[in-house]
C-alpha cells in the first residue's frame, strides 16, 4: 500500500477584519480535518489583508509575537484536530522589529518553530521593505507528525538557493504561502514551483490568495493554488483563479525515494565549484 499523506491548502479572500479572518481559517481547518487532512498551510499573512500594496504605518498593528495569541489559538485547534498547521503571520519580535513569518505547529499542538521570509521585495504593489526585515533564521526544516516540512514564503520562490537549502536540510514537503498578483507573476506561477520540486526532489504546496482588496489597492490575487510532486506533476487540479477554495490532496511519499533513486542530484552536486554564487 502506498505511503499517502493527505494534505490541505486554503486560498481565500479578505473578510474585512482580523477576527473574522481567523474564524474563517478555523472553519477551513475543521473542514480539512473532516476530509482526513493531516497537514495544512494557510496563505501568506493569513489573518490580514495584503497591506503591502501601500506604505502606511497603521498596518504595523497587525503584527504580534510568534508564538503569541494567534499561534496559541491554533495550537489548541491543531491538538483537537490532530493536524499539523503552518500559520503565515506578521511577527513583531520587539517594537520596530517586524518579520514576515510562518509558525509551524505539530499535530499534538506543540509549537515547533518558525521560518522568517528571507527575500523581501520592494516593487509597485509589493512594498514589503516598509514592513519587514529580512529573515535571520536560515532555512529550517521541521520534524512533524507527517514528516519533514519546510516553508518558503512568496517572493522567496524566485530564488533557487533557498529551495536547495531546504532540500539539503531534509525537507519532504515545502509550503510556499503567497500573495501574488495576476498582472505581475502569473506567467511564473505554474513554472517555478514545479521546477523547484523537480530540482530538489520533494513536494511543494503553493498557496495564493484570491480577489482584489479594493480598500487598499488594485492587486488582483489569482488563486490557482496547488500541490506539485517531485516529478513536476500537479496533484489533482489547481485551485480556482477567482474564488476561495479548500484543496485537499493525497501525496504519495514513496515517490520521493523513487525519484531520488532515479536522479542522484544530491550525490552529483559540486559545492566546491559554487563559490562564485555566494559572492556579493
């Protein structure tokens, strides 16, 4: 019998306030658990709007400690549902020190740690350097009830070095929660993550919110969230390009060994020849 892990993603639209957004994600988690999911990732900055469309200090108020009140709330839910949860949030380490972060909670409710987004864009509609410091925790991989899980956040996906670091650290599934706009990056969306899954021989779960948050900006978030396997194949259909959707898929973890036996990418790496890649 195949070694299957049932995994979930959710793409959704902004409800208008933090508490209703949190409640919506609690309900999505319950729906996923009812379908048998054992691991689930939410979208980037899941409990808020994508405020980086503007540069306004009022949005600093969305930041909180990680772990903190929202993490603890979902720790209790993870334990209740027996499900690993990845929670992308706005983190305040101390006043004025803010990160784009994802907390990882195990299926027993234990907080395992966090990833801080390493690559921070500063382009029209994505003014993230106004809100976030670059991450300083490296590329951790978390030993969870469903296996070894890594996180890479949105703009990170354009940088192959972090994908490889996650693979070298043992990742079997990497989640990439995002907020990415139809007019900017849609031509890359179904190209980069499948290629990274193939190059690094693991599953990728790619999540993108949906809709236009017109009170903040005109970014048109195009959904189409998906899982992709280490052969670069989508696992089932991709998500809807406009509507909220819960995506639940079975991931055949035996495929990881099959692909790694076929292609010895990690054996044939030449780190001794890559010195120029890390020169400023």
